[in-house]
């Protein structure tokens, strides 16, 4: 990534970090920026999160692994990652009207991971997300083997986890990802 793009992205991330201190109390941008500068390969993934309207922000620090965790913090499921089925197997199983991508493969291409159910619920404790949309979440293999996949949203002041056929896709369902740095 050219240094100008690199610096612009860092500035966007810093501004978002400072505007949303409730998401990361007791964390300091200077330390996060140092970690980012020491791991520039992760900036490519953050750039893709930003370009698909994910609005990545730091949501916690894992002191055991010494990693900062970024997640998509856009109010609704990222616009640039909607209308996707769950994974490649689901995409291949569709006979007609296939979407362009699947959530799992797109996340892998971006270098991020789908949020787990626990991570999704944690994110929802920090703010209110997916009030009009929904987001695919990492699905346990036993559910996936039966043809299903999980997604979450917030309705009626509560966070819900649902299931759907993994091959389904909707214009209002995308996915949220995370990145450890």
C-alpha cells in the first residue's frame, strides 16, 4: 500500500477510535498505532474492511495474546458485503440466482474472520448494531453439516441469533468480521 494511503487509513482509524471511546475504555491509540506500524500487512485487511463500509474499530485488547481486536462497527451490516450466502459449499449448491460471493470465502480473501456468536454478542454490548440488517456469524460445524448457518441481529431491544439455510442470501444480510493485530 502506498505510504499516503497507509497514512490516510491510520488517520481514519484514529478518528474513529477517538470518537468511540466507549468501545475501548482504557486503551490508548498511540499503542495501537505502534502495533499497526509494526504489522503493516494487517493494514491491507483493515483497508478492505473500510472499503466495504465495515467501519473497523478496536473493540478490545487480549492481554494473553498481546493482540488488539478490530471489528466491523458500522451501524448496519457492511454494505459492500451483503447479498452473500454463507460459504462456498452453499454457493455451489444453488441451482439458480447465485450470489457473487459467500461470506466465509470473502472474509478469507480479506484476511479477516467472521464473528463468532460470542463475539457478536460482545459487540452488541458496546453499541446497537444490525437494527435493520442481519449478519452471518461463524457457524458450528454440527449445524453447518445439517445445511444450516447462523446469523444475528438486534430487534425489540434484544440481540437474536437465528438459523437459515446456508445457501440463502438477502440484500439486507451481510457479515461482520474481526482482525487480531
